[in-house]
C-alpha cells in the first residue's frame, strides 16, 4: 500500500475533515504502538509500511517494549493528540485497521501476539478471549 492510499483510508475511517489531521493521528498512534511492541517487531512492522510511516515507527522505537493495557494505550494516544480517551479509541482504530490492511497476515499476527487481550479489536480483529 502506498503512503497516500494509507492516509486516505485513515482519513475516511476516522472521518477527518483534513488530510493533516489524518497525518498527525497516524503518526501519534504509530509512535505509541512502537513503544508497546518489541524493537525487533517495530522493525519488522516498519518494513511493511510505506516509507514515511516506517520511519515514524523506527524513530519512536524503544530499547525495550513497555507493558501496559489498552486503557493506558488510549490515554497515551489521547495525550499525544490532545483528544479525550474515547476519541483516542476512534483514532487508534482508524489507524490500526489500516495497518492491518497494509501488512501481511503473519506480520499482523506477530504484532497482535505481543499485545494483551483487547488490542485485537483495534486492528479490526475479533478478540475471542473476552
């Protein structure tokens, strides 16, 4: 998937009036995700996303993944975007369902396997463990 197509899908899913908003939300959600998954997984995911998005991931990569649940993920996205946690859920879903469309099924499964129960729904996947 090309960069412009990725952003167009995020903009449509998030119902953002401006492309700039889709760009900002995408960068912030990917940055938070990069701190939540292992550095090696960040690199693997980055390699399957359009260049600028891969760069966002790798520049936000940590030496070690942080461990926290879905509510903290929303809080961190909200803090970075200046939104409320409920809006952050919407934003994260718009970006991460597009990530799910853009990467291989194997890569998506690797990312989801590093996250606790509840995150799969953000990628548009049914979480049967709840």
